[in-house]
């Protein structure tokens, strides 16, 4: 009789233990499920795509009638004034990379202003206007053209750098890259980077393809040469979804009116 009571007591304790274990299991499972749902929601959330207008200029001069690559100083000033009125601030390549990668938030009012080739009027005509609005720019330099007629001197390049401009590469001689051998392309792409870094002591992280032309081999050489970004001539806003070696820009042509510029900026 005493044994039977002991067995019944043990059986009740076993049932209580089983019930406690089941309750604990349900609690843990629910907690784990909640954590799992949170993790999945975080992992599946779509990262917001960064969009940055990258303006592409060449020469800033008054003799540009009929030439898409020459923007008059008056038109350039109007465009910079419009950007300023709209609350845009210019960024450098470091900020550009941080926003594009999501390391820094975007306000939607950043602009990267770029110039190709290294015309001297970028220093004489564009720099004063940009200074007026507290803007800076990125110069994509053809290194073998420095010091030539109508082109920047190295002293002027250094002054642009001191004014906050980034000096990036546009090859050594501005060739049609895909038409050349890998060896020649590497000499053009890596050579311009090395020349700028040697002259200025700064890091060159971006290149603009001459004429916007590139091939898979060109892109591969740019990456192997240590560039983080390469810009094309493909018209459009730059986004974080683009291949970093196929970044678009907004080409600013000489015959564009201010209304054309506004539409391009709002596209």
C-alpha cells in the first residue's frame, strides 16, 4: 500500500515535470520564432538604392557655338546658381563612395560635378563660379596633355587640388581604349593613375573612359589597376545598383538651356 502511494506520487511528479518541460519548450520555441521572424525581416528588407546626379562637363568657354562639349561661362553660372537655389551641395569622391555604399545617408541633394580632359578654362572660368557657391569638383585629367595649349598646367592642377577638387584619371593620351591591346590599355589606365599620384601625392580612385568607350577587358584592367570606380558616357543618374565600373553621368551639352538642365536634374 505504501509502495503504491509512493508510485502514484512519483507518477504525479513526473507529470508535473513533463508539463513544466512542455511549457518551457513552448516559451523557448515562441521566443525563437519571434527572433527568427525579426532576423528574416531584417535580412529581406530591401536596402534603399542611392541615386546621385554626376554632372559631366568638358570646356567652359564662349567659343562653343555648335559644339556640344563647350558650355558657355554664362550657362555654367546659371546652372550652378540653380543647383544652389535648390539646396544641392557638391561632394567629393570620398563622400560619393560612402553614399553609394550606404555608409553615409543621402539627403537627395548631393551632386558630383565632374570635368573631363583638363581644359585650362576649368581653372580660369569654372573654379571662380564654383568657389562663389561653395562648390568643388572632380577633374578627370589626361596626363600627357597637361601643360599643352588650352590645357591645365601642373601648378594649376595643384591649385585645383588645394581648392578641394579631386584629381582623377582620364588615361594618358585619350585613346579609344577597346581598340588597343591589353598592354597598351594597361599603360594608359595605370599610367595616368601613377602620374597623378606621383605629382600630387594623392590617391586616384576613379577613372573616366575616353569617349565612354570600354570593353570587358578595359573594365578588368581598371579594376586590376586599383580603381574603385569607372565612369562612362552613358547618360543618366548614378545609382548604387550600377556596376562600379559602368557608372553613368549626366552629360551637360553646350546647347542645353537652363530648362533642359532642370529637366535633366529632375529626371
